[in-house]
C-alpha cells in the first residue's frame, strides 16, 4: 500500500497497524487529503482518504481495507462527538500488561477512538510512598510513558484517571497511610498531609503523559465527614466538606498546568435526602453550584438507567456545566461473561440522548473485577464507535468481525450466562436488578443454595446446555485461532452452569421427597461433572490472566475456584454419608429456601456464597 501526501506524523501509526490491517499486502495507492468531512473510497484506479484528524485517518484506513476489493466504492461518515473515549479499569480486577494495553490501543484506533483513560487507584508508582500500589502490579513511569508514546502514534490521547478522595482502600490499609485516612477507603479532608499526598498523586500520575487533562475521581466518597474528620472537627454538612475538598484538588491541578475532570455523582447524592444520584427531584443548592470551580469538568456516569439521562444532563447544563462528558458502561463486571444484550440496549438509548442534547464528549467505561475478561468488552467498544460515526448500529456486526476477527454471534451469545435470552424470555420491561442471575448462580453454595427457590421455579440447566452445545461447535470449527481461549472459556462456563443448575433443580426437591435414586445420580454423575467443569473454567480463566495481565490479581481468583471445588467435594461427601446411612439427615437441606432478590451489586449474598 502506497500513500501520497501522508502527513509525517501519521507514518508511525500506519506502521504499527500494518500487521493488524495487512496493509503491506495491498497493491494500491491512496491519496490523503485534508477535509472536515470523513471520506474514503476507491475511484479511477486509486484510493483516497480525506479527513483532518489523525484518529479519523486510522478509522478510515481500516474502513478502506475492509471494503477494498478492486471495485469502486465510497464511504462518508460524520463524527457526532469531539471526544470518543474508552476507560480501562486497571485497579480492581488485575492489570493489563503494557503489550495488552497497546493491543487495545490498536483496536481503539481502527474503531475510531481518540482517547484512553487509564483508571488507576493506587496502581501507578509513587517512589516516596513504597506502599502505594505495593504488590498490586503498579505501573512504572517508564511503562506509562511507553503507553503514551504508542497511543500518540495512533492519534489517541491518554488521560490518567485516578482517585483523590474515595476508592483508596487498597492503599489506606497500610500503616504508612494512617495519617491521611478518614476511614477505610476515603482520604482525610482538610489535612496538610492529605493534600501533600494528593499533590504527589497528581504530579506523578500526569508526568508520563502528553495530555494536560487529568481525571481526579472524587466519586462514591462514602462516610465522608463521619470518621476521623468528625473526631477532629465535629459534625459539618457533608456536601460542604466535599466541595471544599474539590476546590483544593482543583487548585492543585491548575497549579501544575492541568485541566481536571471528576465524576459528578456526589453533588447529587449529597443534595438528595435519600442519597439518590439520578432522581428528578434532586436539586443541588445554588451556593454549592456556585462553589464548584469553573476549571473542573464534570463527568456524568450512568450504567443502569437510560431514562435518567435526559433530565440529568439538563440539570448539569443548568449548573453551567455544558462541557459535561457522558460516561456509559458495559455490563462486563457482573460476572465472568458480560451481558452484551443489555449493554447494547443502554448504549443505543444513551448515545441517542447525548446527540440530542449536544454532548461533545462521551466515554465508555470498562470496569473490571476479579472475574472480568477484558476482551469481552470489544463488542460494545465497537458499538460505541459505530454509533459515534453513524446514525445507527446496523454495521456493528461486519465492523466488529473485521476489526477483531471474533464472532459477533459468539459475543452476543455470552449474554445467556446472565439471563435466559435465547430461551425466549422477554426482558425488555424488567428492571436491571431482575436480569443478572448468572454470577450469583455461578458462585452460590451447593448445600446452602440461596437461589434454589428461583432456579427450581424457573429451571435453567437446559438453557445452559444449549449454550454449551453452541460453544462446543464453535470450538470445533475455530479451535486454535486467536479467540480459541475465549470460546473454550465460554464452553467451560456454560457446561459448569448447566451442571450447577441441575444440582439446584434436583437436590433440594429430591431430598425432601425422599428420592434417593436421584440423589445418587447427582452424587455419581452430576457433581463429578460439576467438579470437572469447575477445573476447566478455572484453567481457561487463568489462561486469560497469564496471557494478557500482570500476575498480580490472580491471587483473588485462586481462593474463589478453590472454594468452589472444595464445597463441591464437601457436598459429595455429605451425600455419600447420607445415602450410606451413616448420617440420618442433611440439615442444610432441611432449611426452607426463602425468596431472594437478584441484585448485580450484591456480590456475596451475606458472605454465604464463595467469593
């Protein structure tokens, strides 16, 4: 592939993407032109790409490669947003290696993103504070600079996304941090030592990056003013403490020539009598609005309720925050596999509202927990991009399969882990709290089955078996390819869930009915299968971590899988003792199962499940 008029600073990015796009295999000349429009195509024997921004060029280059076959074609697009950002959570579930982040940057580039936010609570190195990010795989300054250099060549701005008040439990547990702790996860406000730490955070986190923007967090500051601060200062209105802290953090950022942004939620939570961040009735007091620094950009996040976006954006605009960035989310954090169906519905509605309201910057957040498989985020990243450059998402499937080489249908089928989509159940009118059973079922204890009541009333083992059959066929067709590890993980997950649900559907009822034949079938057939599939799931899950993540964080998974396996073995021993007559009853199964609400935010169900 030969380029005419290629800007000099585009060349390095072309080289970085050459293997992914296969540009060296094309015998074609492309003329690059400057234009406010986004155009690519092939006409009169030559290709063309017209645009004015680097990140638009790489999206258009990918579109050219996708559609070029020697025949004439033309593609015209328009970007609805000035900033299309993706935030990678690099704190909670494990840290992607530098190489893995660079791989994500390549995907982002050919999709059309122009910003990466790196969410790092304590996972960047502060040399004067050895316990900051201790044994967490923290990134060095050199690693962060190499990421920024790679992104720059692809037209992507890298913004550090840190925390300067809450979400710092991993650091505040150490004695080194005792003097700056308000409680177990929040910094102590109005403390000189705290602000010295925050200044170190801001200067250190921003130093490796070209960008002058920094995300300083400030969300979910639970317990503010009620811990050490209360002992030292007495009671003060929480929102006043919070705003004063925001002013100080802004002052520090501006002092160092930075442009800060923060999550918006606490202004609304602290202004609401019921601590509600999306309520139509919540009004942020005028004196608080006037006290928010003009230099502080707000980031409005909503991962659950698209119907709230219209009135929430109106509230923020009324606060003279017309430069508000919108942040949506992928439901990737509610278990080992995502709900891409629910995520797609949210994205479609939310980006439509953002366009109507004139939002200029949007961000897709990829929040991760210990079980999260980062690469399952790629489909919704693609959807975000296509809805940015087009009026609809009709071309998501072909674009996704071109950009990633993965199967669109396989990604959408992952949603069946969480809910009974392919079984024909209509989830359109259900609140999100009634959709997400997958994670809780996968982790619930066999003998203390808190969700047995739900599973017995609505059996799911057949649903998961069909999913396993689908992924088994996919593995047989595509085994050994780039996404083999992911399809094999999906197969293991659905086989595990089928066995887990069959136990829940039969164990309690068989025991209460005195059906020892079924109990023996569970003991000799289903529970051994469940144990085997737990091992398979663990293996492929860990394979993802070994291939793409730093080793820190894997220690969170071992106890989970170890616990699942040991409790399976325990259930088998208990059944064996009962069926052999060595014990007269199984006391755990004598207990009636009470109704439980499925809530994706309630990870542990009162610590009776294995996590």
